[in-house]
């Protein structure tokens, strides 16, 4: 099922020049938009920055640990699939791009619902672009989205509770 859904999405890549360029742009550059938004929020809501930094650090640590103990070949390693940009040959799960965008957008959503929702939409697009480019399976993206959002939710609740005490 995972590969079938991957194929449905990935078979569209390489057919539409403009969409391919957009997916490459989203996949590679959206993280800078997210960092820019965090920099702007630095002057307005410091709690967002603290939670975002803690979430990013913990998410990257979890990414590192998972990659140490679990290896899932990327789609292009064992199969003939469309790949639009070069990729590392490391494990497909979890997707670092997706983990980080969901972690940041979840934190922002706790403080600025509209902006957080827009960022969450871009997080979904980031995950979709990683499938489009041929770098990840849908299950990698779904798992990374859940993991990134869950981490930020736990961090938010822990820091919120520690401020009450």
C-alpha cells in the first residue's frame, strides 16, 4: 500500500516542469521561511522561540537516534522511481525536513492559530514534496509528521506546566 501510494504521487513528477520546480523549491527552501517567521516572533513572543528551539533540538536528537537503530531504504535504492534531485543514501525514515517543519508549525499553532495553520499547510506540502521528489515513502512522511507534532505538543505541555509551579 505504501509503495502504491508513493507511485501514484511520484509518477506525476517529471511531467509538469512548473510543479517540479515548485516542489523542489518547497522541499529545499521552506525551512528558511520557517526560520524567518521564528525570527520575527522573537520580538513578539519569546515563549514561541524557547519552545521551538527545545522542540528542534529534541526532534533532531530523536532523528539521530532513530537513524542509528533503524534503516529503511529510500524508494530509489531498490526500485526504479523518478527522482528530481540528488539525495543521501541514508535511511528513508524519518524525514528530517518533515520532522522539523511539523515541530515548528505545531509550536507556532499553540500561540498564533492562523499563522500556525498556514505553516502546518506548508508542512504538509513539504512532506508531499519529499514524496514527489522520490526521496521518501508516504509512511515516512506520516510518521515524521506525527513525531514532530507530538514532540512539540509534549514540550509545550511540559514548559507550560513548569511555568505554573
